[in-house]
C-alpha cells in the first residue's frame, strides 16, 4: 500500500509541470534580490534590463549627470510662399470645395488663403483665411464669401499680399490678404 506522501508529491509535480507548460515560471528569490515572481522568461529578462538601467543611471538630476541646458528654442522655418494648386485643406470634406491656395509668412505669422466654394452651395465662392502663430500654437480662421454667387474662386496671381482672384464665370476680384477683405 502506498502512502499519502507519494500521492501528494505526484500531484505537486503535476501542478509544477502544468504551470511551466502554461508559460509561467516560478522564481524563488531571497528577500531583497529580485522582484520576479510568476513571470515569463521574456518579461523577466526585460525587468532585469530595466533594473540594471535604473542602477546605472546617475542620481541627483541633470547637474549630477553632467548635462547641460537644452538649447534655446530656434526660430521656426518659414513656410514655402506662393500659389499652390492643391485641393487638400484642414477642413471637413463637405464644408468647402477647395480649388487652390496662397501662403506667405508676414507680420510674424504664417498666412494661408484657401480659394474655392462652399461644399453645400457650389455657386457661392469663398476664401478661407487661416493665420497661424509661427510656432503653430494658435490659429485663427475667417471665411470671406464673394458678394455674388458666380461659382468657385481661384487665386490667379499675387503681388505681395494682394491677390488677383478669378471667379468661375471669369470675373476678376482683388483680395487684400493682410486686411482680410476684397478691395473695390
């Protein structure tokens, strides 16, 4: 007759084997040596790497690490200036039908004027003026509609900040990008 002792050891062996097959590793550690308990071998390796990095890192902040002050913020690069025949714009697709855009940096801002029509009314020409802070942290948006419904607007040329705008019917308009209005 077998003793209960050997039955318990068979069950214990079976539990340990199943735990190992399920991907869990049982690690026994003396107090203060490792925090690993029931971790897979990959996770244990990552944890050991993190522990080594933490031990090797200097303490006491940047001065103790010999670090220098970060460089002062640089002046943002100017945006390309001119007229661009691109229809992409940062608006919901149905809001506007964009034909082209003009952009230039002036007055300490990036200024972009999108030309086209309202998405819900293609006969209503529109210019959308976006003025960005040089670091793009702030933006203002202004919609300017043409006075008559003659179709989409297109920027044809620019002289400084004054834009020659054509209506779909061929009519010509003049727009002052700095003032944000059509000129008489």
